[in-house]
C-alpha cells in the first residue's frame, strides 16, 4: 500500500538511526485512528553514539513501538510514542571523548543507585566490567 510506504519512509527518517531494517512489513496502521504499531525492532549497536555516553549497545530489542498520530491536528497536538518490552544490553565503550565521563560515572555510582532506588517504577542496572 502506498500509505504504508510513505509512513515507513517517514519513520526511517526519524528513528532509522536507532533501529535496524525498518520496513513496511513491520507496520500495522489504523489510518483514521492515527495508530501505528511496529513490532520486533532491533536496536542498532551505534544507537547511543550521538549522545556521548561512556557505553555502547551490545544488543537491543524493542518488542513493540506504538505511535498515536493526530492526523487531523498534526501541528497542534503531540505524537505519542510508547515502547513496550525494551531490552538493551550495554557494555563500557570508553573513547577519548568520554573517558572522563566513565570515571565520573564510576565515582558517582552510589549517587546513581540511591537516585534509582528512590524513584518509583523501573530500575536500571548498569554492570561495569
């Protein structure tokens, strides 16, 4: 369908840097409701490289990405994106630019875990080798 190809091209522009092999066969579109669903997306290994973080993605999977697109009022309303079943394995990836960030992260580990424990909701465990 032409509409699915158009949506697939637009999504590739916006999330193509983060996920691999996005194609129209993964799309489930409810045209009038503005619902777009993508399933079983692989996270690219270089997905976090532009954020200058001291780790890199070893493997990653997004079970389901749902988008609620307000087609009738696209300029005045936000597009709502929901991720389900997100699994990301990260490993240290110190480069010249972020070695200082890595040492700061290790030094601030206690603060990080205290903040993590205080927050309600999901927990993140970062393992450094």
